[in-house]
C-alpha cells in the first residue's frame, strides 16, 4: 500500500495558478489509478481529476475541465495537479488518493488517502 503526501497548496489571487504535488512511497505506485479530490469542512468530498496507471488517459470534473491538468511521473512516484485560472470557489483542502485496479476495474474506495494541502483563492 502506498503512503501519500501532498504539497504545493497556498494562498493566491483569483486568476493565478498553483501546482499541487502528491508524493507516493513504495514501489507499487504504477499499479494504482490516482485521483485528486477536494473537501471543505462539513461538506462532501468532491472529485476533481483522475488518471490511469500509465498516465496516458485522464478525466476531470466539469468544474475542473479546461483549468486543471492532472499528470503523473511513475519513475518519480509523483502525481501533479496543475491548476490555472483559479477561482475563489476552488478554495478548500485538496487530497490525493490511490485506487487499486482489479481486472481493469478501478476500485472507487481509495486504498490510500493523503492528509491534504490547503488551497485558498482570494477574490
């Protein structure tokens, strides 16, 4: 099982960019599909973007499409979320998650979940 640590959050102004990083421990990183989620206190977890094991395909939510880009570097055990044109409503804690893939089906419940990194966007 991988351990995940996020970094890269911070305080920015609307329209600015941030790049979040997710560092994974262990030698099985490339066997997991990976995702970014965000969750504000007292609110439900919200899907942001996901990427398959190889990194050749990804998918983002409607609110993230066109502004956020997910990527991964399996050689470095790293995943990234490039966030452009940030909006105040993007303010919350962002988490990365690792999902097992069993017979080409992604297990939706994360196998690992990072502690999160705070993103704050001022208007």
